[in-house]
C-alpha cells in the first residue's frame, strides 16, 4: 500500500466522519444559532489535533495526514 500525504488545501476537500458527526450533533441539539444549518464534513487538516505533519520544515510545501485514519 502506498502511503499518502496531503497538503492542507488537498485535505480540506476530503470527507471526515468525525467533523461531520460533531457538527450534526450541534445542529440537532439546537446549539447552533444560525438560521440555516450547514454541516461541515471536511477535514480541518492543520487545525485538527489529530493531524500529523510529514516534515517540520515550514519553508517546504508541507504535507501531512490524518493521525486517526492513518496514511492511506
């Protein structure tokens, strides 16, 4: 199996079941104050605590992967 790493922009287009479940629970519980409910179901990449960077050098085109799902 080939290990994949994504840039933050690429990861932001990937589905994340964890984000979707949490946001859906907020909407169902009525904790959201928005008139129109939108449920975000996409990866937060570098904003997520589970995100793992492949390199520490910020000057490079940094890539990473989901620490929960692993590299796919």
